[in-house]
C-alpha cells in the first residue's frame, strides 16, 4: 500500500502545481531541460542558446536568398530571408514571417527549418524579416522595421514572382504580437497590404504582467511571468501596465478591431498568453473579423517547435492547412 499511496501523493502534487496537466510528451522534455527566467544578466546567453532546441532542417527543394531592404527613415537597412520553391512558375502567394523571442531575442535564420517546410508544403514564397531587438531598439523601432519590410515586399512583388494580393503575415510569440500590430498599422494607414494574419501564441498585452487574477496553471514553463515582465519592459522602455499606451505597442489594448484581415490564432492551454489570446480572438469575432481559434490542451509556450510529439505535429499540420486556406482565399482559388 505504501507504493500506491506514494504514487497517489505524487499524482496529487503534479495536479496541484499544474504538472499533471502537461501533455506527457512535452513533460518529458520540460523535466530534462528546466525553465529559466530571462533577465538582462543572461540575455546575451539566451540569444546564443535559445530556450527551445533547433528543429531539424528538412530536405526540400527551396531556393534561399538574402536581401537588405531600406529601413525606416534614419534606421539601418533590414535583412530579410526569401524562400521560394525551386522551379515554381508565375506569381506565388507569400507568407511574410516575423520570428518570436519575447521582443528581446530570436532571428529569422533560427526559424529557417519551419519556413522551408512551409514553402515546400504550400508551394508559396516565405519572406522572413530580421527586425531590430529590444532593449537596444524599443518600440516603435521593431514594428517600423516590419512595416518597412512589408512595404518593400509589396512594392517589389512582381520582381520577386509574388502575387501582391496574396500576402499574409505569420508570427509566433513576440512575432505574433508584431504581426497583430502590423495588421493594425496596415489598416490604420489605409494600405491594406495584408490578406490575412496568422498569430501563433501571440504576445499581445503587457497588462498580463500586472493582472491580479493570473491564470493558476499557465506560464510555468518556457516563457514565464518574470521573462514576460522583462520582455515587455525592454520593448516598451518602461514598466508594463501603464494606464495609457499606444495599442500598436500592445495590440491587446486596441479598442477597435474592425476592418482587420481574417485571423487564425493558435495557443496552448498552459501558455502564459492563453487568456490574452482567447480574448483577442473573441473581440476580433465581435468586431466582424473572421477568426479561427485553435487551443491545444496540455501545451506550453513553443510546444509546436519540439520535434517528435504528437501534439506538436498536429499543431503544425493544422497550421499549414489554415495557411493553405488563407492563401487560396486570397487568390480566389480552391485550397491545395
């Protein structure tokens, strides 16, 4: 009976701290690689060694090129990576990709395996932007980099073999926050360059850092509340949660979401951003914006980047299908 009691107590302890809610395949990884909080003291190390291991590089026939595009007024040129299926003819649909990293880390190159897979699976072009990072470059610098790169892409679409009517934005984590902000800026400027927005566990609302009623089980792994505090403070240049903040810095604060392009939002049920992401999806829908929300039980931040898990494979498969539908709709064609 001692063994049974010990097992029961261990199960109760996991349930109490939320560990029992984590997908078993993800839990094995998390137990092997403890979560760390990002601070200014370890930021350089985190930039060199990301929180999640790199994905394997797929063996696909995708041509890769690098361009430097003009930055915002007075800012440096912006590197972009361009992926295009080899031998593809005609104007392709395009995914404008913004990498994650809590606004303080990450690179376009680090997401190359995922972008190669997207270009191959969808037969589309992918353009990934290396925006400047905080705290060295706070808001609005990173957003303006993304906007300048998007404008360049739209202006040069014919030369790149891209259909300018079929450009959508994809971003994960802070890249998802920047993608949402870019969709708002695109709407506010009246340019309408984006046909859709695809937000993967997006980092949308600085007020998550200061809310009293925090989710009891979310945000304990990979991206923590302390890392979130540091990421937002670095990006905003001030402590998160001020009464008055430009919604382009934190899209979750935007009161008017009408007129935005169709959205797909995916997040994990144990991700720190789960509440802000579900709220954004709800408010998009109430504003008349077509939105699809995918919520994955037992999933933590970045879960889909881990190879060899069933839940990660399902999320990647469903994301590709959703992007395929969005590209097909933008081009007025049936989905592949």
